[in-house]
C-alpha cells in the first residue's frame, strides 16, 4: 500500500506494480490539484526516461528553461546555463499537470488509485504486515506500507521525523499575471534574488502566471499574523530590486499562501514493514530546485528495497542499510551545499536571516580532504607513470548495491572518501580493475587484462586509463618502478 499520490508515491507505486505486486495507492486529494515546486532541472530527464514518461512531459506544454539567473553577493544578476549551447534544458512545470501524468502512468501499470481518501493512521500488524486506517474509518491490511505523504508524514511523524533546529523557513507564494520575463533564451529561467531579510525565488509558467515566492525566517510568523499575509508579502517583496522589476505591469489576482519550508530528515527511513520516500522522509532547501527529482529518485531505489525485503528476507538488513545510507547522504550533501551557498552572500552579515544561517550552517572544511579531479586532467600526462601499486590500506569489501530489481552484495572499494563503497567510476568496475593492478603492475598490461574481462569489454582504453589516473590522484594507487613488486 502506498500512502500519497505525488511524484514519490506515483513513482514507487508504478515500479512495484511492474515487479508484479498488487498495489493500492491512497491519496487524500483529488487530482489534478495545485502543488508548489514547479522548477525541474535537467537532472530529472534520466528519471523520466527510466519511467518511460519523458515524451508525455515534453508534450505537456511546459516552458523549458536554459538555466538560472541570480543576484547573490551582488545586486547585479549573473546567469548560468545548464549547457554551453543552451540545449540542455529543464521544465517550469505546472505541478497539477506534471503530477497527474505520473499518477496516470501508475494507473496504467495496474495500480489501484483511491483519491479523496486521507490516510488517518498506519500501525504495525504483527511481523508481516501493517494496518492502514483511511477515509471515514475504513481499514486495509497490507504486507508493506510506503509513506509518500510529503510534509504530512503520516507515519514519519510517529517519532521518526527530525526537524532541523536552525534552518527553519517560511515560503510565501503568490502567482502573478501579466509579469514580464527576461529576454532571449533566458525568458524561462529560474530567478533567485537575495535581499536583506530573505530571498525571492521566481519562475514563469506556460499558463501566463509567474510564481514569486519569498523565503523568510520562520520567526516572522507573528509579524505575519499581526500585519496580514498579503501586506507582509508585498512589503517584503519591495525590499528586493531585480525580481520586482518583472512585476511592474503585473497584478496578484489571488492572495498569497504560506508554507513551511523548514529542513528535516528522519532518524529511520525503513521501520518494520514501512518505508519513507520523498518529502515524507526528508526535505531539502527549495532554492536547489531538486526536490521533485530527489523524491522520485528515492522512490525508484525504495521500490527495489521493498521488493528485496519481501522476496529475499535474508537480505533485509542489507537492503535497509543501502536505503538508509543513501537518504542520509542525500540530506547531508544538500545541507552542506546550502551552507556553502549561504556563506557566499556576505552583504548583510548583521541581518538575522543571514547571520543565523551563515554562522550555523557554514561547514567545517577539511583542507586535507582529496579533491575530485577534473575529468579532462590525467596525471599520467604530466609525468611518466609506467607501473602502479594498490595502496596497502585499501580494502575491498562486500557492499549492498542495486542490480536489477534486487539489492545484492557485490565487491566494492572502501576508503575514507568512499565509506559506502565505490564500485563504478565512469562505467569502469573499480574492484575488478584494482585486482588487475595487484597482479599486473604495468599500465599497458593492466589495460589489456581488464579489457579481456567481461566488465571491461564495455570500456575503451581511454576510459580505463582515465579511471586509473583518477584513482592515482585520489591516493588509492601509487607509482612504482618497473622492478618493484607488489609484495615489497
């Protein structure tokens, strides 16, 4: 049973139905329904391809944005494109339409969808199932329950959710009509502007509306109640310069709405026969525009985890370990990314919004940590390296990975940089490659031996050479003289 029909719920329901399960999806609202979060960066394209819905999304009429324009650290906007030729584009979607595409796709896969039926309660029912109470008191017993109820977190709020104590934000959203857009190829770009007491995030929609959202500190809630939401929204918006310039001839036909945009995660994502996906499990900073992609990615992985738990109970702990670690990595990486981004805005160090976030969120950088090398750089090109040796403290361990529809244990390289294990780099099987480094030493012999292996037949010599260079630069390999043996 899946609770919630948003992108995460529809995606995992579709995948589980494809694995052969009878899936019931219970959604409290009736689709199409309004939902904020319209900007979808190009990183979502591989997921749409995987699900088989890219064509439907591309034909929905959504505006395609080539990048984003920001006023950050300066009052002057700067623009970054997703690709140098501006052909790599995302979507400014109307979420009512986008989410309906995904939900209908789940229906077509055989998912039974029950709309207008809020899930009231989820409780364990012995060791092998859960009981779900929904609607006006109806009950359903399921072998597994997926909580995809977003911020509501119908099961996540049962002692699993961990709200961040620092990064607490309110989002005030208005939809303007007759707003202007940037000229040329940037007409559909996402706009982001920092101002003294918060941020303005704005995207245009193919309906003719422009979403203008203010992100302010949650401590303004009392002021909002005293002043009124619309007055507070307009007064705050006037503090910005760049984005309001697109609203000179626009009007706000409906009052703005306010949403909780505070960060949170969960202390546990797999609990008994229940799994958290999407925003039910964690919520990242909305300025990243990666929330929908993150939710769908968690659902695709989550479907494999559920399938493994149900079909191969002996692998339950490994499947849960893979999912838990992946969700925590997602939250931590986005948290640190936001910390670095906020630290770059230094114009108002004494204003509470920026002072609080910059002081608390700036990460502790480790200057000794190895840096990711450029894909175009090979240390083999700058110095003669003919023979290589695996560093003695490098370990290859069995780690849980996804293969097809199951979580399996496979060899992976474990280092401080890759505590969860590294299996592939640029399509090259790293544990297999390193075994040949241990036995061959000479770079040409390593390349030849690896490419005779079934895994190596998919890789060109240039790919394998580049991966050797990256492993060398990251300290997993060291050069040796031709007459030095691996046992020395």
